[in-house]
C-alpha cells in the first residue's frame, strides 16, 4: 500500500499520536508474539517503517537523529513494537546500494524488509544472471509481516566446500533479497523479552536470486546524504533502550506516588525511593544527551559535505551502546527498588525489565562496540561492521 496523509506529517508527531494505540496493543503483541496486523498497517500508513528512506524510493527522507527519537517514543509505549520499527528502518540503509529504480521494488509502495546481516547462507553463481541461494538465518525481527527477506551469503563455486576469495584473500560475501513466498519462517522466537518481535529464523532452499536483487558492494548507488553515515542508522539501538528506560521511570513514579511502604509511610516520602528516582533520572538524562549530541554532530557534518573521521563516527556507535547499557542500569535500579511491585506480570515494569535485558544482548550494543570505539580513539583501525 502507499502511505497516505500520515506520511506528510511530522514523524515524531505521528509517533506521539500512535503511542496510545501501541500501548493498548502491547498485551496482544506479547501474547501472540507479533504486532497485530491492524497496528502494522497504522505504522506503515504513517510512514514510520520508512523514515530514513529517500523520497524518490518511497520514504520520508527523515534525518536519522529524528528517526531515532521516533523509535524512542514507540519503544516507550511498547518495546517489541519499537524494536521492529528500529530494525525496519536500519534495513533501509541497504537501499542505498541499489539503483533507485531497483530499490523501489523492495522498499517502495510501503514494502517492509527484514533480514540478517550475517554471512551464513550459501550463494552459488548462475552464469550471467544471478545466484542460487540456500541457508538459515536467525533473528529476523518483523518476520510476521515482512514482504522481503534479506540474507547475507558466502559465495561458493558449484559444489565447492570453501568460499570464493577476492583479490585480497577475503571470502566473497553477497547480500540477497528474497520475496516472502521464497522463504520459510520457522517458529523459533521463544524468549524472556521482546516476545512480540517475531524474530524467528527463516530458511531458503535453492532459491534463484537474479542479479537485480543482489546488493552491490562499495560506495552507495544513491546520492542521499544519509547513506554516507552508517553509524546514524544504528544509533536507534540506544534510543530504543532510552524509550524503555523512560517508560520504566514513568511506571516507578506512578507506583511510588501512590503506594505506602513499611509502617504506612508513603513511598514518595522515603529517602531510599527519592534517591533511586533521582539517580535513574540522571542516568537516563545524561545518556540521552550524549547520544543525541553525538548523532546530531555527525549528521551536521555530513550535511555540510564533510567526511567525518573515524573518531566522530565511532562516538555515535559508542554513545548508542552507552545509552543502552545505562538504560539497563536505570531499569535495574528501579526494578530492585520497587521489589514486589515490579515482579508481577501485571506491572509494566516486569515487561520493561525483560525487554531491555533481551535488547541488551544484541551485538550492536555489546562489548565489541566498546572495543572498536576504543580502537578509533587510539588511532587503531576499527575492525567491526557499520563504523
């Protein structure tokens, strides 16, 4: 479908308008382990799956920093819905590596992508026309409603057991796009948190993929400035966590403001609760400021036609990982302080606690990001993707 009037509106305003619907559907999203189809269409109609896609391909051409704030708003309403939106927008970065007329096939007219950027599939060249692809890819968030599936593959010649190598001796890797009808989604996503993301495995078995569905390595094929700054596309891992932490703070404030503790003393009058609320507020606020300041600095640099150095790019990735880990720390403080008020399934903090710890397991905000960012600060080559 083609996005309607919503797509002309401010995406952040649209997110705030839709947050109530997202929150109201959260129980159903978790119970059914996918976002309800009606809510998917509302989000699609608002253009929120395609914020960081150029207009000529069918997107809002929203700057990535604003898009990250949108993810924060939706994640504050429901972690699973925010996560699926986050990864759908990350996938739009790959549209820059196809000619626009081809990219419109896979992202235009409201089409939604999901996929896995890990070279664990097998692609065998078909002379002069494409590849035959087989494999199994895990963690395809949004698989319940995706129109296209992307998988990374190593390239093999015929029945070879070792992948082909390029001129530098590295394995040849291709990212391919396959329609929903050509893959099989396996019911594998049974987790502690983010249960509604439908992050299942998917498989392909001897699927023919023509050359026009293979992403081209090298410089972006599209001239939109956003494609020059990949770290901005993954900063929303940090904003997603900030949204969950914000929701945790809002829940804690409601509980502390309405309940009494030992001896009938209102919780809001106890020094312990006052300290925890203050500490969590400072943690989230500081992490938020660092994330958006570094992201905005990189965005303004690329807009000005500059070529940001490794440190400037790495600091966006560092700020995203920092925001996620500090958000986990804030939620943990609140969860422990609220004790039995937090462990009931009826408490929003229970889901927030589970969601943020599940989100924190993602490699894009894990220890390897800190190592890579440290290498950039030290002037050592960074050996990690999307820096």
